[in-house]
């Protein structure tokens, strides 16, 4: 080794530089780059370097490596890769002239990759040693890169399984959620009830948070954390309500994150049975909107039950079954798209189900025609959402429903029942009387089909004034009126009860 290759401590400068290269790559496991190390080795040796397999396929190579020599090296490559040889040297001819080729098999497991070094002259002992050391570190980086890729794939698959379990719970089917886990049942599914905590954070933070709190099983102890498939900045956390509170538990961890990051906020639902996860999620979404104005950026749901659960059970179920009956023969995908479109924007539904936005629009057109509803109208969407929320009015794949008595109840009659009137009064009670006329603004906004510009014209105020009043009303009602579709439906029904305005012609006998 020349004196210029010895550092001030008497060590080998190329080896120290090699270790710096490796440490730099290890600092970012997603950026393992064998080509960069191959190029570095070639520059150190004044040679062209490649890492190839037994058939001569290149895994990594320097830009100057003469690939035309590989076919002639095939017999040697096979013997080296299969373990018959550890190293070999030979001559080859390139377009630039003859070269000395040194080949060394790396690792113990066959078939082994082969490090090929092509130089104008045979390598010195020190140069060959540097090539061997570099090859060994290449194998370590290669293994580390594959382990990192396997870890990323594991976390991706674990996230997909958690999402599948969440979607089954959202559909009200805990048994299906349990079957999806193939025996690796999360503790959450053994709980009597759960709450949903919805964290709004940076889109780039979601994976990190879920991974840091994930246990060895791919779950989160008594919780289940899911990247929202629709909103990039939402992390959904389902927590078993009967799990003991712990300073290290997922609920406490989410609150710490909110306190530490000024742009985070958290919405928390009330406890719900597992088959009512969709209701819990809706509560958390509305609470998240309220959390924007909370001092600690954390908000609860504000309590209350959905209208579908307070209506008279028998008549409400009969009405809902009659409303949904035209979709009995529709494809299951139409059912799912219709249900999800009442909660998420069409682009979100397309993303969630892996279909195009045009497909979503086509399915909704068919559903609207079958139901006799204009699904672009907020009152029609509210009526359909109410029908879907009524217990004992499930979707069916065929027409095998319980016969509905004729004439079936109509929505207007259901909304006049004492439970509905009491529910509407409770729902609207937080709205104060005063010069801002929040109730009048809300009524005008609904009459304008939630078009703030049209509502501002009818009220004679500015569009920004309407928006400000809607945000204030949403905070008081614990509903996200502007950010979600579903936040408006309870408002529609409550105002219908209070104002006595008729909804869309849903349910009941068809007109003559």
C-alpha cells in the first residue's frame, strides 16, 4: 500500500472512506444504493466494477463496466455462483483493448452474487483486499436493504389488514371483521364496545405514528390504527372502551401528540357497540371539526343519538325497507357506492373502492333512477341516509325482504312522531336566538341545496357572512356542516320537523 493511502492514525484511508460510505447509506434505509458503492470502488481501483448473478445478469454496475465481456465469463460465473470456486481471474478483450478480470463470489448462500472487476492490469494485493472488503459490505447492505424492504412490505400488509377490519366494522359486521384476521384476532374485536378517536395530522406523519405504536402482531394493543383511505391527513384509531387506561396507551399517546404539535387536533366519539362503528366514526368526524376551536384542540362528540335510532321501530323499519326495496336487484357494488357516497365525496369513494370517478357517477345515476331520487338534492340524500341508519332495515342481495304493509309509512308521518319532535328540539337547542339568526341562515342554506351563494342572496347578506354563521352553528351543534356530506343530514331532518317542511317523496304508496 502506498504511503498516500495511510491516514494520520496509521490506518488505511480507502477502508475508512469505505466505512463512511456504508454509514452514510445506513443512515437512510430506504436509500441503499449498490450502484453508488460499485462506482466508488471502481474509482478507488481505477477499474470498472459490476455485481452480477450466475447468468451474467447485472444487479449493479459502474457506468464504464464493459458488459460485452459477460457472455464469455458465463462458465466461470456459474461455478462461482454455485460454490465450486470462491475467486478466479482471467483475461478478456473489450472495445478499448484487453483487460484483466477478477471475479469473487460473495456470501455463503448459493446461488451467490459475483463481484467482477475489470482493470487494465492485474490488481495488487491491497487492491484485491479492498475489493473483497467492499464486496462483503455490499452483501451486508444488500441484506439490510432486503430486510428493510420486507419490513416496509410487512407494515403495508398489516395496514391493509387493519383497513379491511375497519371497513367490515363500518359495515356493521364484526363477525366478518374477525374472519378477515384468519385467527390473528385483535383484542379490539373481543371488546364489548369501542370509541373512535380521529387524529388530524400531517399526511407524512400517519405512517410513522401508526408504526411507532404498533405491536408485534401488527395491531396496537387494545386499539386499531388505520390510515384514512379518503383523507390524507386523518389517522383513525379504534380503541376498546373496556381497556384499562394507561399512560402509554393509544388514547394517551394521541393526546400527547396533539399537545406537542400545534397543527394536530383530535375528535373523540362516545362509546358504541362494535356493530355501530359507523356511528362512532361519524361522531368523531364531527368532533374533529369542533376541535378546531377548542383550547386544547381535542373535542368529544357532544352526545346525542341518531334520528334513525329514536324513530318508532316498526314503522321506521317498514318505511326504510320500502325506500330501499328498488335496490334489491342492483349489484352489490352499487349498494356500497351509494352508501359511501352519503358520507364521502365521490373522489373519496372512487379511491376507497379502487374504481374510477366515472364508475362512481354511473352507479349513483342508476341508484338514483331506481330509487326515484335526485341524489344531487340534499333532502333526498338526507332521506336515503336516514333509511340506511334505521336498525333492522339492512341491505339484501335479492328481493327476499319481509313484506311491507301497504300503504307503508311515509317519512313526513315519521317526523311528526313525539320521539322525532323531541329529538329535533334537543338537536337544535344549542342554537341561540339573536341578530345573527343562525336558524334562519341554516334554513335558507338548506333551501338553497347547501349553496352558500344562493343562500346569501336570499338572506341579503354576504357569502362570507353565511359561511361564518355556518361554522358557528356547526360548532354549537357538534356537526361538521361544511367539511363532510353527512354533517348536514341531521340538520335537514331537524329543520324539517321544526319548520314543518315536506321532504322528498320517499316511502309510502306511489301517487296515482
